[in-house]
C-alpha cells in the first residue's frame, strides 16, 4: 500500500464534547505500535513479539468487520511496521493508501532525558547510579519518569529539545487536519505512539500535562483508544483496550515497552 505525504491545511477548533450525541460522529482509532526492540542497538523496529501483537490485532479487527476510510501513521519505523502488519490481515484494507506524517511521531525521549539528567543528578545524586545502569529496566524507568515529569512541567525547557507544549501542539494540529480532511461519518485509523495518544487525551479531556505523561506509562503495545468527533470537537470513547490480546490468554503478549 502506498505511503503518501500529508497535506497541511487548517482545521476545526478542538473542544471537549460533553453531552453531545455520538451516534453519527466520525471515529478515530488510535493504535499504539507493537513492542519495539528495547535495549537493542535499534529500538525503532518491532520485536518478534511486536509483529505477533500487530498481526493479532489485524485479525481481530477483521473478525469485527471494521473498515477504515483513512489510515495515518507517523514516520517512525515501529509505527509504520505496526500499520503494515495490522492492515495485512484486514481484507477490507486492501488497496487503501496510508498517509505518513511527522505530526504523529513520538517525542524524542533520548533528547529529553539527556537534557534533564544533569539537573536531576544535581538535585538527587541517586540518579547518577541509575544513569550508569540504563540497560536495566528499573533504572531506566526511574530516570525516564523523572525526566518526563520535569519536561512536562514546562519549567525546565532546553534549547534544541522540543518542549511538551510544542509536542502537544504539534499533535493537536495533526489531529485537527485529520478531522478536517475526513469530515463526517468516517472511520479513521491512526498508528502512533504513547505520547501522541496521551496528547490527544489531554486535548479531549483537558487534563494537565503531568497527568498526560503519567497516563502514557499505562498505554500497552497495540492498544486501541477510540475517539469520536464532529465539526465542534473531539470526545474520548474508550482508552487503552487490549481485548484482542487478552482473548489469546497468553500473558507474554501484554507489554508496555
């Protein structure tokens, strides 16, 4: 299926849709990528398990006879590989073009960590020990969480590193364009990462940046979050569903990273 560049165009304003009937609204399915290759030389590719997770989701959506009017993905390899694996198992997606756009890319976590870590160590020397053992999941998670929360606060922005506000605005702009391009009564798939999904939740529900970042840590690989929208706003209908994986009754399929 061809990959096409995304068009830049203005879109409707974003609003929280409270008390609005959703029966005739369009739907966006936000799908997080499958498990990537953590602790390898190239994180930005699906692991063998990530491919399996994606294939299971594709077969599940096919059984539900879900079809898409449009499909979008970020430019990162793990996002594109997930889209390809899912759509390959959906007969209704045959011949459907996939729009690739940087607006759906994840934030630069390595850049965020490297920009925040020196000050973190100065404030709490215990982070120095964790920084020496980043290949260990617990050490990585402590550093990662601390850096992300500092970054999201907006009080520690660094030159050359996209701020949370800049990242969130980038994602919001992309979602506006997707909404505007597709209009009413459409079903859209967005293959992306945890950060853009949480920025979209923040957009729909008005939660704080810190809450959005904490929410990101709960998003599972190949989870599906469903949003509905119309001309006036966007509404979150479901979040972080991995029913397709739970049906397999294989605990190893349930991963966060």
